[in-house]
C-alpha cells in the first residue's frame, strides 16, 4: 500500500489544480484583450492606448531596422548560393540567350549605321543633283605604292573608266579600271592623281595632287592670291571630269618661300580611306555642273599672269588651267 506524506497532495489533485488555474488565466486574458480592443476602437487613435502603441513602435523601429541591416548580408549570401547552385543546364540556357541578344544588338547597330550612311549619300546626291549610281567598296589597295579601292559595280552596271567617285562628304577619286562586275577607283591621295580645284572663298584655282605619303598638295596658287589655313578646297569643274563644287579637303598649312611664284599648300582630305564603305559613282554631268565660261576665263587670266610674272623672275611653271589639260591630268 503506497504511503502518502502528510503534506503531499495526490498526483491527480495536482493536475486538476493546474488545469483549473490555466483555464482561469486564459479567461482573464481574453477578457482583458476584449476590453483593450473595445477601448482602442473607441479612442479612434487619440487615447492612452494609441499613444502607448505609437511610442512602442517608435522605440522598436531602430531595432527592427538594425535587424534588417544585420540580416541583409545573410540574405544576399543566400541568393548568391542559390545562383551558384543553379544547375548547369539553366546557366547554359542563360548564356545562350545573352549571346543571342548581343548578336542581335550588333546587327541592329550595323543596320542603323548603314542606314545613316545611305541617307548621307542621298543627301549629297540631292544637294548637287548628281546623276549617279551607288556602290560598295569591297577591297583596298593591293600594294603600298598606290591608293586605290575596288567597288562592287562594273560595266554591267553602267560604270566606265574616267567616272568620278564620291562618298557622303565629297569627291574621293576616279574610276581607272573596269570589268563587268567591279571597278578600281584611284583615290585623290594617290601620287598619280590630279584634280582641278579651287579655294572656295577666294576662287583661286589650281591643281590638287596626291603624294606617296598620302598627303594632298594644292599647287599653282600664286602668292598674290588669297588663301588661309582652314579654307575649303572644292572641285573647280575644269576638265569636265568632276562636277563643280564638290568638297575635296581643307587647307592645313600655307607656306611662301622667298622669291617663290606659288604657295606651298597642304590640304587635309575630307575623308580617310579607312572610313570608306558606300560610295556614289557619278555617271554623267549636266551643263550646270561643269565650269562656266567665266571660270575658264578666270583660269586663263591666272595662267597668263603667272607666265608674265615667271618670265620676269626667270621662273616659268606651266599651270594646268584649260579643260583639255585638266581632263588629261584627272583621267589618267
């Protein structure tokens, strides 16, 4: 028979007492909650309870923010670990999508550049009323002694030897060889090139010649004529090869040697061979695009003056001013 101590209650009695106490505590808490909820509703955010709640939130806000700062690196590491543990198939698919988007972007950029270039060519064609056909450069010089390019149009497209060629900025050269499918263009920077030219501002006329170094020299401009650094040099129209007024370059230096009859003038071309892609081949000239009778008379007067001065100084230099001579110089 089990013994019970004098002051010890039976085990069942203890469980019964604990359950009774817990039930009463739950009832009290529910009642208090109901009362507090009712008071909070009646206060409408202005009573003691609302003030206490707002104060508690204000005090605990820095703690909550600190907790977010402390745990953010942990969350970031978790995201990184999640990405690192992505399966290889998913990573390969993402890389393929990136490569495709890059290729597409390159295509769009190239299409936009080609569109801008063609629009510029059309603008030049319209501005100068050029009878021309478009072509694309497919190769450059095959040696280091000449400055030429090959275009993808030939005799089957109406191209012929002697036709001038421009890019979207100005004159760049002249066709010197043709076959049915392609043609060779001698650039104005070639040492065998010569273009009848003039200084746009002063109308002083001369010959623009290439060189082995790729620089341009404007020759036969007398020292009593006006020419300055920065002046634009254009085609004069003499010789009937290039239409009058096409840009050729800008004067980069002007030198006058003691006793010299002509300036030494260096011209920077309007474009570089490296940037050439699309071009226009001028197939014919209108009367308006050729040198006028006034231009020819001015060139003759310039030549006569140069000859007179040359005889007086003992230095005679034969300028190319008339149409036949200019044409021979350009159409070589």
